[in-house]
């Protein structure tokens, strides 16, 4: 991963962590989007970070480089499996 991409990813994660309304700002700026119930995609540069929210905690589920417009099913399945583990604890 290039230094530029690392900085973008770090900034996006810090924004979620530090700002009370960080997620709302990310969605408003179209920097994040909802993929399905309880599964979201953060989109800094070409990197995609799939995450969920539970009990006011942001859980990072999976990170990958996106090469097409559509999120690959394989990557979604990894995130879904991890999300289900978190929600079924």
C-alpha cells in the first residue's frame, strides 16, 4: 500500500474514532455507504474497509483493494461471517 493510501485510510479511521458525528460526516460526504443491514463500506482511495456498528462500537471486519465498481461477493462473505460472529456473541 502506498504512503498516500495509508494516510487516507488512517485519516478515515481517525475520523470515525475521534469525531462524535464522524460516521454521519463520512456518509454525508459519500466517503462511506451502507451495503446492507449492519454492513457498511468505507471508501478511502481504492481501499475498501467493510465495517459494522454494534453497541456504539465500530467493528472493522475486512479490508481489501477494490478493482471494480461492484463489491466482490467473496469479500462480502468474509465480512458477513465476521459480522455474524460479533452479533452472535
